[in-house]
C-alpha cells in the first residue's frame, strides 16, 4: 500500500511528461517542452551537488557540455557508419562521459567543500571553456560541431526527424534520470551526502570519509549532467563552447536556487519556470534578462528556500486545516502587489522603447508625455503603500494559522 | 628580444597594479564578511560607465573623482540593504546573492547604456608618449595608470596599518565582538569597508575604461581573473593579493608577448608529428594562444597543492 502511494506520484509524473505534448501540440510548445525536460535533468543533477551535497559549483556546465560534445561526435560516427547503434542510447554515452569527467575532476576537487571547492569548480570551468577554443578539432572552435540524428537505425519505424519524436525519447530519459536521482537520495550514499553537507566533522567521527562521500555525489552528478548534455545534443543536433562556459553554469545555479535547493522538487520547478520565462518572455520584451535578474535577487533575499520552500512553508497550516485563514489575506496582498509589478514593468519598458506609442495590456500609452509617467508612478506608489499596509494583516493571519492550538499546548 | 621583454614587463606591471586595485577590495571584504563578492568586477564596470557619462559633462578628471564615489555609495547601499539581509541565510546564500547581483548589474548596464562599446577616451592632457624605447612608445596614460595604482597601494597600506581607522578595521576583522564591546559600530565598519572596496573597484574601472574598452562584457573579462588572484594569494591576505596580482599580470603579459610554443619544444626534443595526428591542436599550440588559460591553470594547481594560497593562513 505504501509502495502504491509512493509510486503514484511517479506514475502521475510520467503521465504528465507523456501527456503534455498532446495538450500543447504547437511547434513552439514542443520545442519549449524539449528544453524543459533537458533543463529538469540538468537542474536536478546540479541539486545533487549543491542541495544534497553542499558543494557550490560554478562550473557544472562542464559535464553537461562534455557529455553533449561526445554525443554529437557519436552522432557523427553513426552518420558515417563507423558505428551503428540506435540514437536512443546517445544520452547514455553523454552520461558516461560526464561520469568519466566527474571521476577525473572529482578525484582532486572534492577534498574540501565550501569556498575551496567553489573556486576549483570555477577554475576548471574557465579552464575547459577556454581550452575548448584551442582544441578545435574536438570542440569545433567557436562554431561548435553539429551532427544529424536521422541516420541511425529506425526504431519501430521512427527516424527521429521530428521534434516530437525526440521529445518522447527525452521524456523517457528524463523520467528514468529523475527516478534514479530520487532513488539516489534514498540510498546510504545519498543520506551520507546530506550528513556531510550539514556537518562533515561529525560524519568523519562516525567513520565516513567525507571526501569519499562528496566524491560519490560528484560523480553521480556528473553522470546525470552528461545525460542532460546528451539530450541537448539529440534535440539541437549541434553544440558549441557556449554550452560549457560560465554562463550555462550560472543558469543552472539560477534554476536550482530559484526553484528551491533543499527540496527534490525544487529544481524541477525552477527549470520549468525559467524555461518558460526564457521562451515566452523573450517574445514580449528584450529586457527579460533584466527581469530575471531582479526576480533572482528578490528570491535570494525574501525566499531563501526558493519557490519549493515557499510552498512547503504552508505545510503546518495545511495539516492544521488553517489554509482558509490565509486565502483572503493572500488575495488582499497579491492584488496591489501585482498592480505594483505591472506598473514597475511599464515604467522600465517605457524608459527603454523608442516608439511613440507603447502598447501595454491593451492600453496605448504615450511615453513622451509626462502625464503618463506621473499617473503610473502614482498608481505604483499607491499600490506599494497598499502592499505595505496589507502585510501587517497577512502577518497576523500567518501567526494564527500556524499557532499551536490551546489543548495541544497543555 | 630585450625590447620585447622590457615592454612586456611594463605592460605586465600596469595590468598587475590594476588587478591589485580590484583584488585589494575583494580580499578585504572577504576577510571581514567571509564572503567572496562575485559582483566585485561589476562595480569596476559601473565605475567605467559612470566615468564615461560624467566625462561627457565634466571631462575625464570629473569622472575620475566622482565616479568612484558614486560606486562606493552604491556598494555601501548594497551591503546595507542586500547582503546584510541575506547574511542570515548563510554563506551559500550570500555567494549566490552576489552572483545574482553581478548578473543584474550587467543587465542594468545594457539597459541604461546599451550593448555597444562606449567611446570613452583617454584625456588629451595625457595623450603623449611618456618615453620612447627602441623606437617603441610607452604612452603617458599607462604611466598615469601605474602612478595612480601605486599611490592607492601606498595609501591603503598606510591607512590600514598606521591610522586609527585602519587599526579598528583590522581588529574588527579578527575580533568583531570585542570591537563591538569597545563601543565601535561594527556593522557600520563593515558597510564602510564594503563601500571602500567597491569604490576602489570603481576607480580601477575609471582608469581602465579607456584602455581596456568600456563595454558590457568588461566585468566578465576581469571578474574571474580577480577571483583567481585572491585565491592564489591566499584568501584574506592583502600581501598575497599584491604578489599574485603582479604575478598574474606579468605572466599573462609575457605569455602574450612570447612566440614560443609546442613546435619549438618538439623541435628541441627532436620529435615531429604528422599534421593529421589526432592531437594536432596540442602539438601546434603556442604560448600566446594559451595565455588566457594560464591563470586558471595556476589556480587549480594552487588549490590542489596548497589550498590556502601563497600567503593564506592555515584553515581551522
């Protein structure tokens, strides 16, 4: 029974993964879904390091990129019939190469966690990104390398020319990878990774080598990052230096952190939100990176445990059945907060565009006239004041919802 | 050969001193708060952009004076309203905060100033060759850069070791509780040091902007190098940062100026490889090509064999 209950979440996850392209079946949606599942695997592999193992890495894209590069080389080998196997196995090749890189780099970088580890990962990340431009026969220089995924043997009549076919391949791989990453957290090695993260000294006293524990997490993380890289290679059929440099490493840190590090589901949320922002917001505004930066800083400052942490904060209120107490104050705060955000976005966009008319939420605003500015500023100010006022109420409601009932206290 | 060597040395020293201006602030901030400020190079970039905008109205010298001040105030505000809040969530959150800040500053700069390179020029006053050696000119501006950097270095040394403020700062680094008990406002000292460190970074940006070009990627170019310096020198060690800055400046300068490479080494050893050898890239590599990689190679080696850096203290 317990097993059924546990596996029901996984079955739901699998159904969601496989069912999504039936609901969102446009070409754009499929391409976003593809990016999403790749990002989920990558962000989860990063969480193995930082969230589970307490190792802050600034060079995680190395394993993603190396896995991706080897996968594209494998595609090229298949194309020229040097080797013949189904492209379904490509992510595994990427993963194995990520694992190899993890074993090699982890052998000397996992001695210490903390700042030393962070710096080594930064150094290695820069080193490999810079060398990839030097060794152009393997990395293809700045142009990168490209392959073609349609040359492998057919799989039940599919030649994988369509993105949707690749989505199903990626979804199944992502499901397997996610399942194994979850199972890893339940193994003794995964449990010890948490222990070493929280208190390496104590873990050493019980007789575990914290270095070895870190090393195991590190290698596993490299493996799954490599799988993500292999999926990337299958999806885009090309890969460049950009996929293993610091920008990609930074993006995965952002995803995992915004989603919530301490929770298994956190990076999944982060990956979904960021991919959506990346693909949808960039259609509407060229300033989306600026919004992303602001959102990231606000998350670090006000939601240090990320979105998942914010959801989990309500656990006690939920168990006590007090969620209904919170709904009204939340709505009262959310409306002016939303208004303020919209005004702020309008102000930012208006100071950026050069057109005479600014189309915003069905309104036609005139950025040249000071009246527009004054009105929006006034609304923003009012909304800000309303948020500040309503926060007091929200705080009171929060206290009541989480308060220990009288009889329990006694 | 001698001429190449002398100019490589001079340029290396200019870069080295410039790097020290960034590294000194970074290492001071680290020893106070235990946090590596990822956004440090972003403040350097802000310095260059502010100076560019100010120079349009007040000329170069106006920018030189006011831009670092503005950057310093901004830095202090970031510490007061950002970092101090995040401090409660631990070191990782602080590191991630500064990382996000670097990201945000880069985007904000593109928002306010645009993506293109700014035409930030050296002042006319310094637009002449300082001296000519072997028919090659050394510009007065580079001399000026070096002079400012050395002046800052000396001033910093005196302030930190001789002045009362410096002594309080040094005490606050090691014994914040005691200093607080003696009636000093330690959070204010932290804010001041953060502001001063970022102002120094801003000053470095002001004087480097015209030479290293003012564009939105300039923080990324220097950012990780400054990190490398602080770590190689030993976290929290000012003297170590000084040595490492000069070391990296000279190393890169020599590597770029030299023209030796693997082919020379192979010739010396009497080995030769076919062009179609799979590792052809490795056998044809030369030093200028790998110059950008050298600092990181050094970083990884130092961290593996001497994790405390050159002059770092033993870890507890």
